[in-house]
């Protein structure tokens, strides 16, 4: 029987979930893999508080396992795998680096620390012959990291896109189903613990952008940094736009999108309308799903719980078992630099369709003036919907364009005569 000792950095939702799963499944792991997994030390901020919180959660962690000193975990000779569950960039990244420098394998679910420090962490891991595992950093339990890193290693992936933030998917799903406004659903999500008290990282798209930087780097075998990702969140989305989109046959999702054609790469996170029959359109609530297209694999979609203590713990424990059983740690097959890979040309002029809502003066000739602005930039209109006046003699005009360059759409919108109409919303349409 192989014995492996773990050290945890942090014991909140996920740390507690992993502890619980190992307690419940320890016997099975011994039977299946001849592996005895033991948690030796757990870093917490305050031992007394941690004991109280664990007791309230029904988590039976003995006091002697707890420490307030990071080096009791990162430098302890008996610990071979350090599991980081603190979250945030620092000190999590620094502690992981220390553990790797001491030759310990590191398992993390922390997309922020990974996306911003991946090059250094990977280099340190390689130098010290240690492994770095991060399956749960994107998509919770969905095994997308392994699929991109291993299963599709021989393929040529040109598209990865999906729903990679459960909080925003939950909010958009409820807005669509209940016709409620963003602020109302957000408050409800916070009350239910499905959104953070400070929801910025989720609703402004940062969380999805960190994850997309990891996915795109693995898919395209080159470094796509967080800074290279265009980002828009869902804070400006109204129930009205979701309803108009539904009327026109679309469902709204916050998508992370990465595409590569030749050396040209586009990476973006923004609200996106998808046709109702698109496989991602039916992925509701806090579920995540990732769509991959490759030259040989063609289309595939992975779907599952992108968050939650036990689903995430399941993915993390998979990493722990792999780390424990591996004889040779493996690393992503690209030059993991702090800067974006020089062979990539990043573009902000991608092809897209757009949903455009204008508020226009209710007078003859307005539609023609608007159409001219689009025509001058070679943006053609696929469909149009006019709604009843909204008061003050203004009417909502809604257009869906044919595929056009992003910058051409923006230029067309700048051409609009503000005396005649105002731009109220522009949402990209995929699929
Ligand atoms: N929650 C999910 O569903 C989910 C899913 C996938 C990935 N993840 C990732 O998993 C990680 C952990 O998330 P979580 O939901 O478990 O967060 P959490 O509940 O806030 O747990 C983090 C724990 O780490 C502790 N901590 C923070 N800094 C520390 C320090 N310097 N020393 C000691 N303890 C420290 C926190 O203590 P205080 O509370 O006192 O600050 C807290 O107990 C994050 O990277 C997150 O992105 C989470």
C-alpha cells in the first residue's frame, strides 16, 4: 500500500469538501489504487475560529492538524502533495511556489493565481521535478484540462468556447425564465450564497477571463495571458433585451470564446446570444459547459457542475490521486512565458453577428437613415423587429446583423445620428 501525506493551504468550502471526500472515499482509494491518503497539516488563518467553523459544518478536523504557519505545510518533510484552497492571487501563488521549490507536488483549484503566475509556477515545478495539477481551476468537475492537455494533444484545436462561470449563468437563466431585472436576481443569488457579497469578479467577467486564459493557452499550445482577453460582464444586461432576444429565437449566455485561425487568435468574454437550439443554450442555472472544435475531433461538448464543494472536490481528488501515482510529472507542451506567445497575432476585429437595440424617434425616414449607417460599413442586416413606442415618442428598433467585422459594427454605430436614435444595447450573437 502506497502512503501519501497531504498538506492543505486553506480550509473553506473547497478545502472542507476535499477533506470530507477523502474521509468518505479513503477506503475505496485504498482498494482501487492501493493508496492511503492522509491529511497531515492544514493552514488556517486562526485555529480557534477554524475549529468553530468546521464544527458548525459538521467537519471533524482534529485540532493537531491545524496550523497558522504556511511553512508547516510548504516545508514539512513528511508532506509530498500540497493542496492550495485559499483562493486569490497572493499569498496563494507564493506559497505554491515555496512548496514546488521544496519538491512537493501542488494541486490547486485557483484560476486567479494560476492564470497570473502560470509561467513561474510551471518553471519552478519543472526545475524541482515536481508536478502542478489544476483540473478544478476551470469548469469545476468538468475534466476539460485533461481533455485539452492529454486526450486532444495530437489534434489541432481551433475553437474553445463555453459557459465557464456558474454565477452569471444562474443570474441570466433566472432573468430569462422570470423576466426579472439583473439587480433583483443578483440580490437573490447573494442571499442564496450563489453570488459573493462582492460579485465583481463573476459579473464583470474577470473569473471567466482567468479561466479562458488557461483554456486558450492549453488549446492553442501557446501563452494567452489574462490581459489579452477582451472582457464585458453582465451588469448592463436588462430583462428587456433578454426578452427581445428570446422573441427573435435566441438565449443569452456569458461566454468565454477563444478562436484561432492560422496565427490569428481572438479571445473574448462577453454576453452572447445563441440560437435556442444551440447545445449551450440549454445549459441552465449554475451548470458549466465547454464546447471544443478541432480539425480531427470535430465538435464536442463537456458539461457539468462548474462549482460547489463536492463536485469540485471530486476533480481535486482526481488530481491528488494522479499526483500520488505519477512517476513523471508532465507539463503543458508550450513555452509558458509571462508574455503572450510571440507567434500569436491577437485581434480585436473578429467576425461576429450582433443584436443591436436602438431607441429611435417615431418618424418617417428613420429606418432608412439607420440602414445607411450600416450599409456604409458593409454591415448587412439579417432581421429587424420594431416594438411599440416606449413613451416620449421613441420606439425600440432591434436588428440582428449578418456576420461582420467587430470594428465595422462599431463604426456603423458611431455613424448613427444621435438626434434620430440612440444606441441602447449591442450584444454579440454566435452559433
Ligand atoms: N467554491 C467553488 O465552488 C469553487 C469551484 C472551483 C474552484 N474554486 C476555487 O477554490 C479555491 C477556494 O475556494 P473556496 O470556495 O473554498 O473559498 P473559501 O470558502 O473562501 O475558502 C478559502 C479559505 O482559505 C482561507 N485563507 C485565505 N487566505 C488565507 C491565508 N493567508 N492563510 C490561511 N488561510 C487562508 C480563508 O479564510 P478566511 O475565510 O478567514 O479568509 C478560507 O477559509 C479558490 O481558488 C476558488 O477559485 C472554488
